[in-house]
C-alpha cells in the first residue's frame, strides 16, 4: 500500500489494510508512507514493513520516462498487488510502476468527497478483490513495548485521566482556548483525577498557555511531541476531548472514550466510527458558539458512566 497524507488520513485507511490482512493472513504487507505515521501499523498487526515515501530515489517515479532506480524497481515488481492512494492525475507514477513489471495496481481515492463517510470511500477500491467493505472501524494494536512505555509515562497519575487536545489543522475547527482552560479548571476542582495535555509541533501556542496555567499542578501532565505509537497506547487509558483532528482519530482507534467537538467539517464524513466516540456539533458549524455547559455536561456524563461523581 502506498499512502501519504496526514495522521487522520492514514488511520481512516486502516480498515482497508485489515480487510486485506483478514483475507490474506499469510501475505507480506508493506506500506510506503510517512514513517513516523506508518509506525502505527508497522509490526502492529497491519504491516510487516514500512518504507519512506520521502526517500529521494522515489522522486524519479513522479517523472515521465525517468531512469528508475534498479533496487526500487525490483522492490515494487516483487509484489502481487500494489494499492496506491497517491494523487497521480496523469498516471505518471502508475506508468512507472508498470515499467517495473508490476501487473496489478489498484487506485484508491486521493481526495475524499462529501458523499459518504471517508472510510467507506477509502474501502471502495478493494471491492474489485471481492473483499467485504462494510462494518469496519479503524483500530490500533499497540505492541507490548508501547503499553509498557505508556504505563511508565502515566505512572503516579490519579485516575480517571482526562486528555485534552485543543488543536487541529485549522483555527476554524478549534473551540476557543479560554473554554479549554475553564473546562480543565472545572475538572481539577471537582474531581480527584488527572489531566493530560496533548500537543505536537502545530500546537505550540496552546501548549505554552496550558503550561503557564498548570505547570505546578502535580495532577497535570504534558504529552508533548510523543511518537504516535506511544501516544496511542497512552490515550487508550483516558477519556479524550478534542476536535476534528488526526489525534482524535488516533484516540478513537485506540479505544479511548472520546468527546469530539465538530465545527465546519461534517461528522457524517469525518467523525471516527468508534462506538466510544461522541460528537458534539457546534451551532451552524461555528465553534465560537458551542456552549461551554454542553461540553461540561458531556464530560460529567462520561465520568458518571465510570462511577465518578462531580
């Protein structure tokens, strides 16, 4: 499988690999993708190996009539099937694969439409193989090492652990930061549990704000720029609150209880399909108008479900 895209795009494609793995349990499955993202699948049920989509020699496959690297040409030719989700409108990449001797190539959608859920669209190409394409929800399978590191990272925190990720790929998809701070303060004042603040490189401003508020609080821990396999194993132990983001898909696929705040994007297309994920849609898609008490009540409800009264 050749799969670029961001974290959420990759996770939404996991049901495709599961369908292939279930149908061909003895097959060798490789992923050509962003290694830091595809690590979620490498030797974790889905993929036997991961190869970097950013490798310099792969660039020649995007040039017409290019002199293709022999080792990479032999690598691709060794596969019975290549499933590609790359944007390749002129079929230059596909043509070069066929020049290597690849006989069976299936093209997946490089862009998600608004007609149906993203996972359904990503599964459609394997209908040609006669494989089932319904009833799948992305699921991650952390290794024992992932779980051990997660246990060590969370050591000393009181349960329940509430995880916040206040970022996304767009400001329009974010609930105002002041509301996140108010919600965190409410939780810390009314519950003896712990707060986990998740952030990556794109969330630097939010992370600094949270650290200025809660750095001295021993019940607050900051998960900053962690590897995705480690973060997935950590979030499995939490109640997660986030937006329409790749980290939210990561949490849902890790079986975390999720409260997800959606604004301008359509949850019918983009929300995780996990039974553990609850979506709250902002009025008219405007997260500035999403009522604080509605989100607070959703958090209280999740806490009461596990026997915690605030």
